[in-house]
C-alpha cells in the first residue's frame, strides 16, 4: 500500500509538471513548427509520442503475443499506434504533410492483411485487421482526445479532469475493500464489486462537480461526467483485465511498483477520453 501511494504521488507530480511545462511553453516561438509557435498541447503531444505511446505499445504487444505468438510485435504495434495518434492530432497542429505521411504509413500497415485476403487466407486477413483496429483505436486514436482537450481547456482543468476519472479508480478500490461483497465479474476480475462501483461513482461525481463549477459550467454536467467516467472507466479496466486474463498476466508490466504497468494506470483514461472531450472541452472557450 505504501509503495502504491508513493508511486501514485510521483505520477501526480509528473503529470502536474508536464502540464505546467505545456502551459508555460504555449505560445513560445518555434520557427520549425508550421504554426510558428508551440500550440497548447504541444508539449503533452511530444511526451505522449516519445514516452507514453512506446510504453503502451510495448505492454500491449507483449500481452497480445502471450495470447498468440503470431500477434504483432513491438515495432509494428508502435508504428500503427503512433501514426493513428498523429492523424488524430493533425487538426490541432495543422501538420498536413506529417499527417499525410502518417496516414499513408498507417494504410501500408494493412498490406499483410490485404495480401492474405487476396490469397484467400481469410482467418489471417481478419485477424490482422482486428489487431490493426484494436491497436490504432485503443492506444493511438483514444489518447489523441486528451491532446484535443488541452487545446480547449486550461492545463489545470485538464489535470482536474484526469483526477475526476482516476477518482473512480480510487473510490472503487477503497469502497471495494471496505464494503465489497457482491462481485461484479468474478470470471474477469475477482476483486471488482458493485459496492466498489458505487463508491467510484460517488467520488467521481463530487470531483467532477467541482471541476465544472470552477469552469463556470452547470454542476449537472460535472455530476454526469463523474458518473459516466466512473462507469466507462470501469469498462476500460475490465477490457484490459480480459486481455491480461487471456495472457495469464497479473499486470500489463512492472515499470510502476505497486501498480503494474502504464496500461494498468491508463486503462480508464483511454476509455473515458471521448466522453471527457464531449462533455467538458467542447462546451468551453478555446485556449489562446
């Protein structure tokens, strides 16, 4: 427990430092960028592309290969995820040429499936296509939503939105330990309970309401975001749990002592990214 709390504290400090840097450098001159300055979300994009996505790709490829030795390796997984991530962020940074190249590379990664289909190897073709969709959406397209939010929300609000989502994990953990008796999906994750879900929703609603109040939005929006974030975040957690169960792995990785891997920390954030953008960012004034 002490290790888990300490690592959690370090992750919070790292996130705040990253968002502070993004806020501090936003608008700074960068002649090599098409916009001639660093846009809101630029530092966050760079950190995601250089650190977070490679770690997610490494952990996901390991789990997929533990399930199926013929699953894509790390290089292919990272290539698909990174290209999908760049395409998802293109409209924010106006990287037309870079996004065009990334989009074409993304399409080229479909060639093995296309060749298999032309050879009438339907199982191989559909399996390859399934991996392509899973990787490009889960760890490529979904993370780009958080970058999109940064272009609209101030850095502190984005940090608060992340806290709202993770409050669901915190509330589920402690209420599940204290009160959990009725198991939700024991065949996937034996520790998850309906009492834990209730605790997750309550805490997320409280934190979400505080966020929308600070943004000048309706408290109803914050409560709705908190409740939906807790529920959808739990679904994201269960989806990763299914993958880990099939891979016979307790955690997605070992890089974070007491917590597991980066995927274990990001699962709820990935699942709730579209919801957060829709409810919070699209109703706020853009960041200049």
